[in-house]
């Protein structure tokens, strides 16, 4: 666990001078045990503070992009393009980019490290085809997302040639799931993304995705509220 330095006090105890004559072995062991108990309690006591610190909001990282292009202009529907075609094309592209971005840190997103699909203090559940809520680990959730979206975007009855009345609702559902994946990367794996020097790519993808979703009302503000601070830092009032 990050920030778990429970071994440090024990090392110091082992490296300290031998106990003075007259101190029993039992007394020394009790003292060492007391130190170890304190050291185990400290990480738990500090954990909430560590979770509250959002490294991705630090200016030096939040300003990193792979391009200075204004995404606000990029997301606007071109006059000659049908709305459904525009939604389908962009949604498919975002799916591939989010999938690729997640793959860069997937080895760190394990069932042991991410036992729930969590973003800050929010936990997400998967719902199967019968609508039953399924509690799963983060990698399982992401696998469900990518597998289901892959089937949709490769289904010609849905994307990109035939658009039923429920097409926009389907796009909104896909965008919600993609948002969950992006938010989890920031919340749980920004450290690894930073180490790989891919935070500029992640910021660029997030800003583009959010501005596109805003343009066509594809995400419920309540759904994205968990990352409002990041959205403000990367997108501001919407200019991108």
C-alpha cells in the first residue's frame, strides 16, 4: 500500500544501541512491539489525507498537453455531416483512445490493487444483461466496459450505418462508461501515468472527451461531478 512505512520504525529499533544492562529481554520486546503497533496505526491515520491529495491537479501536471489546439472548435458538428454519423465516429474514436490509454497502466490495475471500481469516494458497479448489479474489481469492470462497447461499435445494426430511436441514449451510456475508466485512471493510476510521462496524453484525451460530451449533452453533470475539479482545471469554462 502506498505510504505504508510500517517497516521503518522497526529498522530504527534494530539499528539502535543495545539495551542498557538491567533491562530484561521482555522489556525490550515490549518496547519494540509498542513501536511496531504505532507504526502500523500511522498509515491508517494518514490514509484519508493521502487520498485527498490529487496530484493531477497540481499546475505543473494539469497544464501538460500534447497539443495547444482548441478542442472547442474541434467538437462542433460540421455543416455537411449528419449528427448521428458525427456521434458514432467520435464515440468510436474515443473508445479506442481510452482503451489505449488504459492499456498503458493496466499491469498496475490489478484485482489486488484495485479491489473495487472506485473514483475518489465513489464506487461503481457493473450491471449485467438482466440488470443485476455486479460488484467487481476495477480491472473486471474495465474489461466489461471494453468488451461491451467493442461489440456495439462493431455491430453494423448500431454503428455506423443504421440509427434507431435509441441511438443517442446508447451513445450516452457508452460515454458514461468511458468517463468511469478515465476517472479511475486519474484517481488510482496517475502516479504510474506520470512515471510513463503520458500525463499530457491523458489530459488531452480527457479535455477533448469532456468538451465533446458537453457539446452534445452526452454526460449527466451529476455523473461527472466527482471530477469537477479536474474538469475545471483542464477545460475551464468550456474553452478547452
